């Protein structure tokens, strides 16, 4: 083990949030180091595959709307700076009974904005989107600006940009420990010791093991199916529908005439390294039932099934904060299955926290809501 030089800031975990944070910090002229136990992008966390949804609708709370506006701006800036296409507009539809949070929550998030959207009856929706079975009594929201993010391409773009700005990146080294000592943080990895004035922890599903913060984070395994949709009448859009087995059932058109389909929540939970990657026959049958019920033109069987991980907070809101016990440490955790689209915004916000910029707009994401002694 060798001692390494001192940095202004270190970011540990270079998935969606970490790679964006590293890029923002390096762009500010700081000496920064990024560390990851694997080589991003990789298939062991939450960011692999061809598609992640980005949309303005936020049924989880209207306070996400300005965050989403900024995220869109920053995704487009990333494309302009790197020349990489990371956001493809595909349009989006959300169908449910009018009293479902998916509908009324989305409409509330549009209030007072100029976000393009329209509300269709079930009959209107079936005529407009023949590939989708909308049931009588349901409403459908169409948001034309909904897009597909290319997750692996986005992470590569952020890390490449960080290197261009002068960042050092070390991969294949797991973090063993961190400790704040005075005005600096010491980070110990499998192969070295690094020091910095600030540390940002964006650890994804490994967060419960390393934050030194008693957060009620739960890692949840999700099953994803990919369908060949070359023969499905389009154009296809992102879709989100009610589910009897989870919070929702969603899908998004991917590249190469494929469509990603998954349940949103409702998966197996446990320590990240113990969750199985093999998809069971029961899980495949559940997907088959939903496809037959809602997507009648889709093939009966997917061409591929795989898994990914959510890291959930109890209220499904993020944790974005300075560490309450170590003020030189910044924490980004609890993506809760919808964090990728916010990655550019969160990278900027965590970089602000690490450089002393106050962010009152992040008060919703304080860990105090889970720490009664601090509330």
C-alpha cells in the first residue's frame, strides 16, 4: 500500500451521480480524484443497459419540476460538450384511473408551468396508441418531451469530460474505509491511501455499508425484460401503467428496435452482493401476464431478461446532504429507482455542497427526516 498525493476533492462511486459530480468538480478547476471498485460502466450496479426514462412529470412531488428542468439543461450541455448523444426524445404516456397518483400527481407537477402535455380519454388513447391497451375508465397523459437516456454512454461522457478537465480516475479499487481528521479526509482503498479536503460518497447499492450514517436504505433487485418490437405498430413511446404487484409497470423504447419492460419496485431485497442475478420462472410468468394484458402486439417472450438494483429510502426521496457527523463529507444516496434522470442536476448540487455553496432547494433530501434525534 502506498500513500498518494492530496486532492481538493475525492468522489467514490462513479455511476450516474458520481461521474456527474466528478465532472462538475473538475470543471471548477479543483484537483479531483474519482475512485470506483469496478470499471464504470458495469453490470453490477444500477446503471447498465440501453435506456433510462427522463420526463418532466414528477408524481412524487411538484418540487422535482425545477430540478428536472435543470437536469434537462445539463444533459443537453453534456451532449454539446462531448458530442455524445445521451438523450433521445421518444415521448411518454402514463395511463391509470384519474384518482391514481400517477395521473393526479403528474398533473399537479405540471401546474403553473408551460410543460407540453395532454390528457386523453381511454377511447382517444386507444385510437392514438394502438399498441397499448388502455382500459375503460382510465385516463392517459401524453408528454411529448419524455426521453430515453443512454446510461452507459452518459457515464462515459461524464468521466471523459472529467478527465479532460484534469481529473484523475482510479478503477478496480474498492474503498475499505474513510475518516475525517481535522480539515481533511483520509480514504483507504484496497491498494492505497488518498487524502482530500472534501469527500463525496455516491456509492449506489453499496451505500448502506460505507456511509457511517444510520439511514434506512434498502437495496431492491428489479427484473428487466427486453423485447424485439420490430413488428409492433408504432411509434412506440415510454409507458407507465398501474400494477397489482408493484407501484407501476413501465417500459421505454431502446435502440435497435427493442423495448425495455420492468416492474417498478416489488422486487427481492437484501445486501447488494447477495441478491441473485438469475431471473426465476415466476418472475418471467409475471412479465408475460402483463404483456398479454397491456401490450397485445408484443412478442410473448422477451429476447433477454436481466436484473438491476434500486437503493430505496422509505419515502422514495433522495438523500443529498453534508454528512451530519463529518462536515467535509457529502452524501448522495437513495436513488429509489428514479435517480438516473436527475444525475446531471444532482452532480451539480453535490459539487456545490462539496465546495461550500448553500443549497436550500435540497431541504427535502436531508437525512434528518430519518434521524429523529436530529429532526
